[in-house]
């Protein structure tokens, strides 16, 4: 026979263990619910991985039923874990699908630009050169004390991202054509940001954006030896950072074009 005091201790221990298990399963269940809530509200996930979202929903519903009807904590945790893992898999599928779609779009844009370049070569070199000189100046370039400068505004990049949008291709195409007809000219690509955020991160973002432009030029056949890349971060603003309009002006990529002998203007 077990003494009554010992029996009381055993019962107390079991109650404490049951409480701990209950708290543990409740935490796992809340985490699974939060994960599922995020994926079911994301249209990209629903489009890319509907079966995984359904599995996450079914597992979560089972975990919630077990928790409601006093199922064992282990069973609740098991199905909650399954639900959370299916939610994670659905998210990974969506991310992979978006990356593949982005790469496919970039490849199509590059092919289109390369075809346009081939068509442009059919024009007479002299006629084409004159036309491109006028277009480069009129479209996005201006004479400065450092030379001819083209400016790509912040609207050609998503916030905080380094990939060029498709809307930048027209400007890049004209620059590529110009450089092909003027093989001795070189360029310096300079990235700038506003003063929002951390200065070190802004410096890295500015250089990454400039490098993205350089990479696209290389993909379109421009020799990397003709291209310099610089990042200046929040230095050398065009306007005050006190307003949204001023900050937008400061978030830019400038392309400095050399003279006909390939001599670039001074750096910052």
C-alpha cells in the first residue's frame, strides 16, 4: 500500500506534468495557427501550392479538435507540427515558383532586347549614330561639369531591391546601342540612396543597384572592361531629404559617359 502522503505527491506530480504538456501543446498549436493564417492569405502561395495549403488546413483542424475534446498533448502537437510543416512547404513552393517566373521574365526581356539590337544594326552606322546621340541626350542625359550623365530614377527599382524593372529596358537598350556604335567610349555607373535607414546598408544597396545595371549591360554584349561601378550611398544628394519628393530624387543610378577618346570625368 502506498501511503496517503505519497499518493498525494504522485497525483500532484501528474497534475504538474499534465499542465506542462498542455502548455506545450497549446504553444505549438498557436504557432501552427499563425503559420497557416499567413499562407492562406497569400495569393501567391494559394496559386503555387494549393494542395499543401489544404493539407495544412486539415492537419490544423484535427489538432484543434483534439485540443477541444481533451485529446492527448502528444496528438495535438503531432498534428499541429504537420500543419506548420505543410505551411512552410507551401511557402517554399511559392518562393521557388516566383523565382522561376522572375527568371523567365528576365530571359524573355533579354531575348527581346537582343532582337531589337540586331534590328538596329540594319541601320546605317552614321544615321544610327546621329539618331542615338540625339535620343540619349533627349531621353535621360544631361551635360554636367563631369560630362554627359544619364540618370535612372528610383522608380526603375522596387523599394529596397536591386533588380531592374522591365520599364528600365528602353533606356538600357539605347545606352547599349550607343556604346556599340561608339566602341571607344566608357562609362561609370554610380549608385545613390536617400538618408533613410542605416548608412552602411545604404552604401551596399547603392553599389548593388549600380552593379545590376552593369550586369545587364554585360548580358547584352558590352565589354565589362568599359564599365566602372561605384556606390556612394546617401552621399551627394540632389535634393533635401526632408521631403518624399527630395528623397525620391536622391534614390538614383547615374551613368557617366566618357568622351570619344574614352576619358571619363572625375569621380566624386
